[in-house]
C-alpha cells in the first residue's frame, strides 16, 4: 500500500511559517536578554539589593534569564550562552546561569 503525504492548506502553511518566524524572534529576544543582563550584571546586583527596587521587574530577571538560557540550549545555542558567560563580568546572574547551564537541565 502506497501512502501519500497530505499537502498543507494555505492557512496551515501560513500558520506554520508564522510559528517559525515567532520562534526566530523568540530566539533573538532570549539572546538579547541574556547579553544585556550579563553586560550589566554587577549593576543589577546592586539594584536588586536596594530596598527601593523590591517588587520591581528586576525580580523577574532571575526567572526570565533561566528560561531564556533553557530556550537557547534547546535551540542549539548552548555554546553561544557558554561563551557569553565566559566573557561576562562577575555577577550573581553569571554565577547562577553558569551553574544552571552546567547542570544540563535541558
């Protein structure tokens, strides 16, 4: 018995392409987040320690950077993240992401 492949409808093909475009944008945003946080890690450490910033969006960075790192690892960019970590100034973000990446959670 010969099986034939179903062809995607125009709507399905459009949605697949939109999903792939969104994935590209998500990858770019994850890289941007990790780069920016690592570049100013010591400053962020100081801001997070300041009681005036308590409850701010800065508190979300420790969760968001881990998710971004996992996403980049899944997308085959683990080595890129490792290089960013190697070049980053000392900070709690760099240390936490280095530990997270070393655990190989993804």
